[in-house]
């Protein structure tokens, strides 16, 4: 939980590794990428390359393409 009891999303792996977002901000970031025609394969659509973990813990796992120097 974040400040004021707001739920958070934590990113694991990929270009956003370690970043934490409020759920509603994260969802808006993903919707915006879709509206702009971004894809998970396009670095500008990096938010679309994450999927929620199977345990529903608030961690989103990188499933996008691997780039040299990128944390996995």
C-alpha cells in the first residue's frame, strides 16, 4: 500500500525495474501507450511489456524483449 492507503504497483525487470506507481497512475500510463499506438515491442510502449505476477502481489513482471544491459 502506498501513501493514504492507495494500492501500488512495483515493476520487476525491464526498463522500469524497481519503479513504483499508484495503481490508477499505472493503468493510465498503459492506456495512454495504447491510445498512441505503442506496442510492447516498441521501447516507447515499455509499460505494455509488463504483466501482473501470478500471485496478485502488486508486482508486475517484464515480459518484453530483452535488450543488452537490461535487468531481467
